[in-house]
């Protein structure tokens, strides 16, 4: 198992950026230098962190290392800062394009990753759940499956210029810098509902898995998003259980979501 920290110059963010990679290239249970169960090209998950965190969050907080090893799955962890993974055109900080296009291209050049759509997935927690649905549907031809755990679907709150209580450390001005004019969020490429419906109407929306804990403060936002997606004719897997906005819930459903994504290539969603 290799865990790597990579720094390179991003053309979407116009600066050097860091990301992490787990690559289960060797068999940690033996000293076989050519393990027979390793693919030539790895299936890959692009895994997005939540608000106020970074690329190392999953490595420190979850069982992701074991999951990658057991499933022979490469995992790429970008640092999205507090961007909600949207393209911020006014500042030319194109976080969505960075994750959904540039990072995929760069990592496929650097590492033995499969270039097949059916081997490429995107997912995340909280802000990363918002980002995975947004980016996964914007770049729908790249990703086979998307998963969102406790997605931070806050765009309606922002349109109403209501400060989300669960992001007390951020101000309305902070979100306006990210999303721009609140009145223009809906029906734009900063709105994951819009981008999902758009991809669905084109017949290219990736398979979609969503889960949230009943005691989570974003639960109502997730129920609302699920209902709107389904009302638009989008089929998705939606799971609910007791749980809060924490790693107790995410660590369980992270593994479930990854297994679900890997199973979709054998199904017709």
C-alpha cells in the first residue's frame, strides 16, 4: 500500500496544489513482489472532504486505508479548501473543473489508473457530498457513480440569504464570494440539482447513492434534495439510519457507498 503526497502546478487554480493518493500497488500481507491479484490499471475513487478540512481528513478519521487495500481501489484526495467545489469565475479559482477534469487527467498520467468511465467514481461527505453531486453531474461522462454522505445542500438557504446555522464560522459574505449573486445560483453550474437534471436529461447522469443520519442537522436538506431529484425522474439509492454529522455515521456508510459504486458496473441503473 502506497500513500503519496503530490504537489504540482494546477492550471485551473493557477498555483501549486497538493493532493494525496492511496495506491494498493503491493500486497501488504505477503512479500510477493508481483502479487497476482493486482490489476494493471486501478479503479479509482475521487474522494472529497468536508468544510474546514483537507485532503488528509479521511486518512486520519476513517477506515479508508483498509477499504482501498481490500478492494484494490486507488483513491485520490484533493484539497478543495472551503470552495464547495464550484468554479469561482470572478477570482478564476475553478475548483469544480480542477476536480472533475484536470485532476482526473493529471492522476491518470501519473499513476496506473483506469481511464474507463465504469472504473471511475466520485464521492464525499458534507461539503464534499455537495461537491461530488455537482462535479459528478457536471462531468458526467467521466464518472460511473456518485455518492453523497450527509450532503451540505445549502443553495436554497443561500438564495434566500439566510445564514445556515450549522456553518456558524462562515458569513453570508463568505458564501457570496464563492457562489456569486445568490439570485443566480439556481439553474446554474453552481447548483447540483440543476447539473444533475441536466445530465439526466442527456441520459448520462452517473448512478447515484445518498445517505444521511436522521439526527444530522443537514437531514432535512438531504430529504429535500432527494425528493426533488426523484420528482425530476432521477433514480437513486437513498439510505437513512440513526446518526449525526460525524465519523461514527460516515465511517460505516463510506464503506457501504464504495461497495455500492463498485457494484453498479454490473447493473443497469
